[in-house]
C-alpha cells in the first residue's frame, strides 16, 4: 500500500514539473528566447524545485539564474520569462476556478 502512495507521489511530482515547464516554455517563447524547447523548460522547472527551498529573495534569484543558464539568455529575458509564466499560471487558475464554480452552481 505504501508503495502505491510512493508511486503516486512520483507521478504527481512529474506532472507538477511538466505543468511548470509548459508555463516556462510559453514564457520563453513570449520573451523571444531562441532555441526555447519544452525539454529545456522541463530541466529549468526541475532545477527550480531546489530554488524553492531557499528563502524568497534567494529563491527568486536562483530561479532567474536557472532560467538564464538553461535557456542561455540574458537577465532581462529571464525576468520576462518568469513574469509571463506566472501570469499564464494565474490566468489558467482563474479560468479553472470559474469553470469549477460554474459547474458547482449548476450542481446546486
């Protein structure tokens, strides 16, 4: 039974990384970073997990450095990529919340 929970945790972790990678990939495309691929975005999202363990300011700098290094770009495009990835995540979260809220209202 505990093995199933462990396997589920690994699957959920990979799904979380993939979703983060999609947002980063779109952000990199928006920032017009050359050679921005989903694979690079996945690596950046995976490496950023370590950046989240550092307190906020250090984590932010670490995350921007990871984006800058993985996508081989400058600091400005790394910031644009990060900001756009956050905006996309917020917009999708709002859309999903509205969709769930509407379906919940229909249920009632």
